[in-house]
C-alpha cells in the first residue's frame, strides 16, 4: 500500500502569512500607541508621543488622528520609549518618561535613577528613532510673483531637510531665486541660489560645533559661483519653548569667480552669525525667523560681506503656510574688482512643513 503525499500549494502558505499579519497588525498598532498623557483637568489620553517642542506636544491617537496639547494643559506623561529631553539650560537627558506625582512635572528614567523635572523647564522631547527614515523632518516653500507694468516674473524655492541623530544634526538647505524682466527685443535675467550642507554636533549644555559647505551664485552681485567650506562653533543664548536665539562664529575658505571674468580666486573669511526664531503653536501657528551673517575677509583688506534673511509663516490649515520672505546681500569689494554691490528681494510664499 502506498500513501499519497501532496505537496503544499505555495499560495496557501502565502495566504496563511497574510492572514496572520492582518490578525496581529491591530495589536502591533496598539502597541505603538501606548503612551499616556495626563491632563490637569483630570482627562487621560493614550496615543504615541511624536515630539514636544516650543511648548506643544504632538500626540498621534487612534480615534482623533494627530492632536496637539499645550504644555500648560499637561499634568504629567508616561512612555516606555527612549527619548532625548533638552532643558532650558541646554542640559540633555536620555531615557524613558515615567508618571510623576507632582503636577506639571514628568519623571525621566535614566540608568538606575529617576529624575523629576518641571514640564516648563523642558524645551524639547525627541524620540530616538531606530528607523532611519523617521529621523527626517523639514519644510518646503514656493513663491511666484508677476509684475505686469515691468513684465517681470519671479520664482522662488526654499527647502530644508534635516536628519537628527542622538547628538548630531545633518541639514541640507536649498534656496533658489529666479527673476526675468522681458523687453521688446531682449530679456534681463537675474539668478541667485544658495545650496548648503551642514553637520552639527551638540555637546552637553548650550555649545555645539559644526562643519559646512555651500555653493552660491548671485548675478546681481556679479558672482558667477562661490564654493565655500568652513568650520564653526555656536552657543544658545536663549532656548525656551517659544524662542531660540543663538550666536555662531567660525572661519571659511572659498573659491569664487565673477560673472565678467574667466579667472577664479581663493579667499579666506571669518564668520559672525546670529539667529532668532519665535514660534506660536496655538492655532493659528506662526513662525518668525531672522538671521544675520557677517563675513570679514582675512585675505582681501577692507572687504566684508553681509547676508540678512527674514522669514514669516502663518498657518492656513494643518502644516500648510502662507509666508513672506526677505533677503539682503551686500559685498563691499566683489571679486571682479567692481564697486560695492547690494541685492535684496521680497517674496510671498506657500509652504508645507513635515
């Protein structure tokens, strides 16, 4: 007597695996959203803590999608995940969040100890993600203007992409501006772009250091291109929930060529920079950022450059913004040998933050 053995259909195994994944996926999803936020009014909300910054907690929930909770509404929180928590002083903790018995406080579980901290003294809580793509965040802004009287078209793009590690930040910033004024038999084109890549390492406290490289072009300043690389250090003068104000200094080397010459030159510059940001995360969200950078030349006597930027954004609906951007660039001695030059512009923008 022979016993017949049937080979299993591979598609049946595929169906079993898919069915199993469908069965356990609700449990996996629920397991991710097991963080708890206790409010001062006695309510309790369960979800997944995404981020806390500028006095506002971002919480992903099952029934209400993503919600935002102001710091003055929170009694305490609990989460077994791993976070970086930054205080106003610049000091950072790395650990999980545990429920505190004190109102408006959280416990931070670090090693074999638990530290109690007031929520008001915490300026940032960031989950240390183990998934690569979850560490990215940034924004994109687009602008366009048309002036019928002068037949001028202006296009603007500004994009920032950040990758945040435990103590490191990698930032790619792209700023493009194009203007074309049409005449009967010709057109005048102006171009400006700044493409930069910066790496920053944060120390315990308010100090940080970084390396940066940038490519620039500005036809209004008679600059065909400038390749730049530098090193610098920064210090957070003020870092609270709505405000950040920092100072940075460094040295740079650049290679630049004017538009009316075939020869390029190598220059060395110092850098003194300050940046101020103010954010309101209550509806409507408002984001105001301004910075100024001064570049005294170390190789060309009497030359100095100045770059100023101002950006204001107003949220019209979730994560979409209307904005106004302004820049002003000045060069006292352009590399082409011409007189001092200045370039500025105002642009209206539509943007998205992710």
